[in-house]
């Protein structure tokens, strides 16, 4: 339920602010974030770090798909469309989005709509959200650096959490 509400909220803001008209401008970054999320689901299949228990008709897979195809694109569009030019305001912009995602994760934990496994926890989710927001911005600026950064961070996470690559 929390995933649906949060995603619907972001979608409503995108539509109300007409940010969806910038999809063609930020399409590559939106797709890159979706590819990363889909790769997580592929690589960690059978060894998930987190799981969304079934809620009525919403399964974990449907919850993940809503995030991948609604929440993450909306987040990317809003983050990039309204990115300030000055460094101080940019830091505040990142902090606002990180606070929103932290509140989202807190609600998931509070309402028992997420379960953590293999050493993952709330703190690790905040770290991952920080990287995700940074990658959104970095990919828009320099996609080559973004790919390298994602490869490095992914390798570190896979090693840290001992994710088997044969699952």
C-alpha cells in the first residue's frame, strides 16, 4: 500500500507540474535507473536483500514493477527537472529527495511492508538511495562516469553482502 501511495504521489506531482513533458530530455537517465533496478532483480533473484510481503493483490513483483516503471522515472524527472545550478541549493535539493525517500522507507518499515535479509537494513537503504539520487544526476551530466560509478558501487555491494552470482 505504501509503495502504491508513494508512487501515486510522485506521479501526481509530475503530472501537476507538467514535468512529464521533459521525458524526452531526460529519457536516457530515466532508462538507466530502470536498467539498474531491473539488474538488481535479476542478479539478486533468489538472494534478495529486501522483500515486500503480499498486500491484498499486490505481490512483491508487482510492487517492484510499480517502483521501476512509475516511482523511479517520476523521481528522476523531478530531480533533474528542478535541479538548481548553485552547489548549496543542489545539496539542499538532494537532501529533500533523500528525506522523502527516507520517509518512504520508514513507512515501509513501520507498516511492515518490507522485510530485510542477508544483513540489509534501513541504514543500507538510505545509503543506496543516496547513491541512486547521485547516479540520476551524474548520468544526466556524464553517462560514462555514471556507468563506471555504478559498476564500482555494484561490485562493492555484491562483495559486501556476499551475493552469489549462481542463483
